[in-house]
């Protein structure tokens, strides 16, 4: 439960705020002088509160003097200044000196509570960002780091660690871009075979002849272009793990040869007659429904059961939205380090758009979007304007559909703001998209306070 310190020399204000804030779920401590507040703050070993509500004019200490001490000694505690109409200039000066915001007496309770809710959400997000940056910094040395915070992916990762110690073949299933190779790598790193090779092969990108040659190797003259002997990946992976990505795309002929390896632990090099023994653990991956492929005769049932001793199914990114922020920050850190750019974070609006987007391309699409945003960024933050139009529109659509009932002019204002941002404030283009005249758009911009309203 958040704790709020309230400092004001008027007893009625203190009683009102104490009752209002406690009824809204906050813990409250009240102080009638700045000296009392500073003494309380100084006596605490840890951060004693989440927000300070402080009057600008106090009888013992000037509010700006108190703010100066707050910013120097407790910079992590946001301060909201309370002011009467005659002291608004003081409140504005306080914001310049580091106050979070100000609110004018007498203030509607909805305005105060809304401000506190936004402030605490911002504070929570900043704390989580710091924690994530620390976690990512600790894991930055591992190229195969698996980043997650969600319960659903925690279950997947726990299963991965549990079965890694066995020598069973594993089938990893999931949509494209969900991280199947990372799971395969984690299986190897946590297995008794970790000191032996981890070899990966994408079965979908090779013809049958090349796939067989890559897997089993060949002798000179085995086929046109085979000018020298070549060792296959099965031999390269001997004692370790062979990861076969997109196993569902392998032809029946290659399936038959793979079945022999999984059963007999031996194979024949292309163009040779000699059998060679091999000790390999197979991890296969697919984005297809292999059981359906079996029923429809496109995949061998016996090979399916040989490879699918244990199955691990990866959830799509849309089903693990709690991981999006952590993944985005991870990709941001990796991309900025590689490109040597000073992009320090993702602002709240852009982050919400990322979380709300449905990610048909899963984690791979998120990585590409973050890389694109870093390339396009001119400042130190990724903003919503740097995201692809589809992600922004989907986030806006979700926000509108889930929003509480509001006045029509508020919806119109939000929509005009969105279109202006998407067009880079190109008013002629925005007016064309909105289906209104340029003159009408200028009037709306002035009416809603969205800019100067001058033609651009």
C-alpha cells in the first residue's frame, strides 16, 4: 500500500486529505510544519514514503527551500506542491527546481487522485525499468540468455531445466519466432553433454541432396559437385546435441534415414558403404502440427515418436505479455551496444503500444522493431512515432475499445492527435486521412490546444 506524506499548516486541509487518501487505499502521515516533515524523513533508515504532498507557503520553512533539501537528500521521492491561486508562480518555479507537479487549492478529489495514480504508475514503471536493466546487465555476458518474467514462460523454462538432465530426444513446438533454438540451446547447456558440441541445422532451407550431405556427409564423387570428402553434422555433433529446426519440412526419404540414426545410432555417409556409429541427442523443432502431418501421411509416425519422447510447447508472445517489456529492453541494450548509439530507454506511450500489439511474428518481430526504432531514433528515447504504423494503430484501437465512456469531443481530440503524430504533424496529409478540410483541421487544433494551428 503506497504511503503519502502530507505537509500543510492548515488543520482542515490535513484532516480532509487524511480522510480522502485513506479512503482511497493509501497510508497517510500528516505534518503541520516543514521542520516536522524533514525530521521524519531524516529519521528513517529507508525511503519512508512514496509521495510528498507539500504546501508552497509554510510558516517556518519556505516550500522552495524544503524542495531543495528533498531533491538533494531524497531524490527518489516525488514532490507535489499544493498552492493557492496567488502562489501559482511559486509552484511553477518549484517544478523547475525538481517538483513532480503542482495542484491548485481548492482541488477536486478526482483531479488529485488521478494525479497520484499517474505519478505512482510512473514511479513503479521507473523502478521496474531499473530492476530490468540490472537483471539484463547481469545476464549480458550470456549470448543465449532467455529473458522472461511471465508465469506461463516460467513453466516452460522449468520443464526445460527438468528434462535437460535426461538423454531423451525432445520435440520443441511453437509458432515461428517464439525462440525454439534458444530452448534447444538451453537444453544442451544444462545437460551432461554440455562440454560436447551443440550443432544446429535448419532443414527447411536445403534441398534433399544438400540436406543429406549436411547431415551425413559425403565422399568424393558421391554426386555432381562433390569434389572432396566432407564430414556431416552428425559426426560433428558426436557426443553432443544436434538441433534440427523445421523438422516438419523434411522429405520422406530423409525421414527414413533419420529414423535409422535415432533407432540404431549409426548411418552411412553419402557415396560410401561403410556404417559409422554416432552418439547424438536429437532436439527437433517445428511450427507445424506434426500429429496432423502424421495423420495425413506427410510425416512418419515411427520417426515422430522417436523424436517426441518429451515435447515442449512455446507460447506465442501475445500470450506472455508480461515478458514484452523485459525483452524490449534486452534487445534495446544489445542493439545500442552493437550500433554504438545513445538510446537509453523506451517511453511509457511506446511501451504501452508494444505491450498491446498482438505480435504475429512473435519475439523475432519484436527484436526487429526495436532494431528499426534504434536506427531511426534521433534522441535518447524510443517514442511511439518510431514504431511501425501497424503497431501504433492496433495499440490505439485497443485503447479506444477498452476506454471508459467519454464525451465525443474527447474521442475526436484523441483521434486527431494520433493522426497528427503518425503523419509527423503534416497537416495537409492529416486532413486528408481525417476526411476534413485543412481549414477545419486548423480550427480543431486550436480548439483542442494541439498546436499553433498555423499551416505547415
